[in-house]
């Protein structure tokens, strides 16, 4: 009984699997070509986001019982085809919730108080006390697009900071302490908009030029969800036009980021898709992924 680890996975998780009597073949740099050659030997494979589990991989994986995604998004796996073939696709949906919610709150505060710009100014040896007048988040409205696990965790934290939280989520009927509303109403009301949706046909460029026309002037945007949910050219234009006062981005339509145009703007701050990049989340993701491997292989 063996499992193929296709992407870098927490060593403690690998140890847990081995302790359960399963052989671990750790190939964190395996290429797509190598994967196609060896996958028929394995009943289970573990991936993060680097490895693409395509139709070809699923066809070649004649012994595959399960694909375990150490993480949340399943964009790199052809889930429908796996289901058609009776191969289980398992992920670790709750393991990174706190980390992504905390990064979102970090961005909320960083945008409100211009922390990255002030840091750059200090590093340049300046003392620009008057240039960086911030704003309080307390008393402001946070509009969530998507209020599942991470959106709700962000809401709890924002409410504790004294914010009013509203949300647009057509698949949720009721949420404690959050007023659900249509997207247009949220766009008109929110001082901050934070996205927490998967990337689907419905959410593709959900913030586009038409949406930016409807936002409050001075709104700040945060995206720690998935690339492709914001039209990046429209965001660039909305910032240039003074409609959007700032944006914090962790995810991009193309990753690694191909066009750094947005980062030429002082109003844009961000990170290279590190929402789940904490020690705690990595350990939790690894542990839950290991449990899923053991469950599928040992029953
Ligand atoms: P979730 O499934 O718990 O919540 C997603 C919510 O989006 C659901 O409530 C769903 O009803 C809602 N939704 C779906 N379609 C919608 C639409 N058209 N309009 C509005 N709402 C819609 O997922 P989650 O765990 O909260 O994760 C949210 C997102 O964060 C996912 O895209 C996930 O991949 C991403 N994520 C990013 C990182 C990172 O590193 N930045 C890490 C983990 C998760």
C-alpha cells in the first residue's frame, strides 16, 4: 500500500502516514511527464496546487482510489472527471480558515493605516508624519462577497473591531450578525469589500468595471480568495480614477503574477498567494491530509 506525494507536504504528515503502515513515495518536484509514467502504481496521490490532476493523469492512474488535495481550492483537479471514474477527491477545507481570515484582517488594518507605505518611507530615512493620515475601521462597513468558512471567520473578527458586516452570498440564507444583501446594495454601502468566493463562472470577474462604477468612492478592496474574481485591468483603472482608494491582493488571475502593472501603484499592497502560509495552517493541512490518506487506504 503506497501513496505518491506530488507536492511539498509537511514532514510530520508524511511521518503520520508511514506510522500507519503506508509506504510514502515523496516526489515533491515530479514533472507532469514523470507523473503520467508512474501514477498507475498508486492507489492514492497527494497534491497541493502545483500538480495538475488532469483527465490524462486520471486515465493513467488505473489503480487510483483517491486524490487528496492538501488545501482548499480544487481548481487544479478535474473533479467532475474523477467522480465519473469513481475516484474520490478529498481536500482539507477548514485547516487554513483562521490563517486566511487573519491575513484579511491584517490587510484591512494595513490599508486603513498605510502601513506598507509608511514603512517604505521610514526605510528611505524620511520622517513623514503628515503624509500618512489613516482612517479607523471601527464604525465602517465591511462588505463580504462570499460568506462561507473564511468569510464568516473574517466577519467575527471585523465585528470585534467595531465594524458593521454585510454580505452577498446567494447560497446562504441566514448568518448571525451579518446582513445579507444583493451585490449592488453591498457595492453601494461598503467601505471595504473583501472576497471569499471560489472562482467559478458566476464569480469570474465579479468585480469588473461595471461593479467599480457602483462602489462608494474611496472603497478599499481585499482579495485573499481566488484569482480571476477581480478584473485586474478594471481595478487598475478604478484606482487611477480615484474610485478605489486601495487594494490588497493575495491572489491573481495568473500566478505567478505575469503583469506587475497593479504593483506600480502605491495604493496596491499584496503578497504571492500566501493566505494559508502559516506554520499552524501548514501543520493542520498536513495532519488532515494524512488522515484522509490513511482513511482511504486503510478504511
Ligand atoms: P467556502 O466554500 O466555505 O465559502 C465560499 C462561499 O462562497 C460559500 O458560502 C458560497 O455560497 C459562496 N459563493 C459561491 N458562489 C458565490 C457567488 N456567485 N456569489 C457570492 N458568493 C458565492 O470556502 P472558504 O473555505 O471560505 O474559502 C473561500 C475562498 O478562499 C476559496 O476560493 C478558497 O479557495 C480560498 N482560499 C484562499 C487561500 C489563500 O491562500 N489565499 C487559502 C484558503 C482558501
